[in-house]
C-alpha cells in the first residue's frame, strides 16, 4: 500500500512570484556589494588572468602566471567571459560573480523539473480516496517540485558555496541537470535525451575532471538494469552519450594539446590530478564525510532517509531508485577521495533534495509541526541576536556584545547605511508575516513544513550580508594590504618572486597590480614572502634566498588576521 494519503487542498502550488522572490533573496546577497574574499579569491584570480590575457591563458588556466589546470577550465571560462562582458560596468570581482546567478538557476530549475516529472508518475501518486478529492497528477507534481526546491535552498551546504566563484559550485548544478536529464531519459529513452545526457557529462568533465561523470554514468547504467529498461537500446544510447561527452571534452583537450608548447600543456597535470582524487576508502574520509554531512545536508538528509523507510514496501519506484543510486555512487566516490573537500559534497545535494521531497508527504502531522516550531524558535532567536549585535556595534550597547564583536575586527569603524538597513528590515517584516500566516491559518499545504526553515535561513543570510557586509569585507579581503605593498614597489619593477598562497596571490595581483613572475622565469630583484608571526623556529620561516643580501622594504599584515605576515625584500646589487 502506498504510504501517501493527501487531499487536493494539500497540493496548492506555491505562488510563482514567491518562488522567484525567494530565489532572488537567496542568490543576490553575497554577490552584490562584497569585496573579493579569501574563500574564492584563487578561482577569481584564474578568471581574471584569462580575461586580461590571451589564448594561452584560456587554454592553460593560471593565476598571475602560476599554472593551475588541475580541476578543468569550464567554471573559469564562464567567470572570465562575464568579466569580459560586464567588467567595465561593475568591476572584475562583481562581474565574475554574475556567472553564479546562471549556475544557481541551472541547479534549482533542474531540481524542480526533475521532481515535477517524477511526481506525475503513477507510482508516485497518493492513494485514491474513497469519495474522491485526491490531487491531480500535475498538481501533485508541482507541489512536490516546490517542496524539493525549498529543501534544496534550505540546505546549509548550498548556502555556503553557491555565492562563491568555485568549480565545485558549477559541478553541483551540473549534477542536478544530469539528474533531470536522467529522469527524462528513463521516461522517454531517445537519442535526443542521450545526447543531452552526454552534454551534461562533458560539461562535468571540463569542470572538475572525469571521475564524477564516469561515476554518474555507471550509476545510471545500474539504475536502468534495476528498472528493467531494454539492455541493448540503453547500451547504445549510453554509447552515444559517451561520444557526445568526449566531443565536449575535446573542445579544450585538443586545442590545449596542439596549440600550446609541450612543456606548458595542462592536460597531463589535469590527468594526474584526476587520478590523485581516488584511492582506497579511508577512515579519515569517512569520518570527514559523516561529521561534515550532518550539517552540510541539513535538512535534506532526514527527509531523504524517511523517504527510503516510508516507500520500502514498494518496488521499482523511479523516484526512489534513481536518486538513491546516485547518492550511493557519489558517496562511495567521496569516501574514496584521499583528501576530501567540503565543497565536493555539493554534488550530493540534488539527489538528496529530490528524494527528500518524496519523504515529506509520508510524515505525520506531529513531526511536521515539530519541525515548524523548531524553525520558528531557532531562526527567530538567531535573527534577534543578529539585530542585537548590529545595534551593539553602532551604539556600543550592550557593551559586552559590542566589545566581543569589535575585538575580532581591530581598527574597524562601524557606519550606518540606510539601504542595507531597509533591506534587512523588510526581510525581517516578511519573516514575521510568514510566521503569522503559518501559526494563525494552520495551512494544510504540503510545503508548509519546509517554507519556514528555508525562509528563515534566507532571512539570516540577508541580514548577515546587509547589516554586517562591511564587517565581513573588512575581515576577509586583502585590498588594504595589497595597496600597501603596491605603494612600496620601486618604479620600473617588472617581476616579483613570491611564496604567498593562492588567495593572497590573486588578491595582490587584482587590487595591487603586482607583476608576479611566471613559472620558470629568471629570479626577480624583489621577493614578497608570507610567513606566520606565531612560528618560533627560525628554520621554518620563509626567509630570502641564501647567499644574497636583501633589503627589507615593507612588512605588514591584515588588521583582522593575527597570524599571517608579509614581507617585501629587494636584492641588493
């Protein structure tokens, strides 16, 4: 017996304007008005180098002359193209983040349409009620799709990375698109859908290598066998998909191999990086996955787990088999990564959100109400705390809150701005009306269980990136240090050697226009070193080259960072 019993009143679709507004509130804060942060500065540096350079820079991704072709070029191509188109209008950093809007739209729309098509299938429909009144397949599919989108937007992991110009961000959205194409292929096995699957696989290959697309293809093949699709036809279609993926990958691999000098071709290092991403499962990778996944996949994983339990008595369910196959395959790939990264978990969010949408209709009313009240209490208290700290930093009361906040930002002078205050105030008023609607009307719509958690999370994000944006910019960017270094560079300097990290290199090149040396070039007269003020052993510090005399031109660090230190030296004649 099916575990879902719903009346038509429970499948009222969320208004399109509400979905559109939530999407804008989600993606725009964090893209508009922020400086170049340390977290995505390295990726931006590659995009900036492409936009300012020539064909060599587009085929061999590099950061101010330092080769970095490990992941693949597609995400950087998109950012560099946006810099070319819009950099003159809004600056390079903001222009590069325009690509995130398109990436976000691809991911959310793919999740929505995948669940919409799955929800309309006969095996996913609720039980027919004795006297009628059950929802129509299309209405049920739209309601489930709205629910899946809200769950997807409510995941903490997506919030962390969707505003950063990273390859893993594009990878997550492309996985969502692949899942949508897989659903359409199972529904209508055709060469057209196979070609579109191949395009998704090729784009994933150019984004972060071939391991993820190969894993997804194998999972889809396994899923097709479990669903008893015709074997010969499926194999032929998957062969067509592989051919299309190879053609997409060749758009970069062939020109990079033929047009670049043999020593600078990035394909070999790209292949080496791919092979280094897989190995035997380790306890470290499993522990990292479990410890991080608990909050990264919240609230999708409890609903997805419940979906498996609730639908356990049914067989050959596409809405369970398909996402579960991809979740299992991608989880195995992640725990086999010798050096797991949090951002790589993004590719698990789409299948988890899709399966979670089918777990929500099977939950008891008491559990849904508990989720609602938990969201109301926790998120409202969090918003109140943010308002309290904002008032404290401006007026100095409560004194303890002001002292604790400003202690993290030595030298920072808070200022009041009307526009951020109005945006945060409107978002807070909207949250109050949302809570009042949920509490007073007691709606029966299916998505009521997740609209509060997603809306509250978006409220906190909007408040953080409006009321506290100057604070975060002050804490996370290197603009002031880069300009200090640039002011100490002697006129006529054509190159600078350095050991600084990738984010620092990108920030100094962008904000200070420092001419860093390219790989393999002759030693420069200037050297910019990065070390730590906490190191006690002099042998561990990055000192200038031995055997030469050096003059210290400048020493400094960010006021908000008590560990990093930078020194600029000049070689004496």
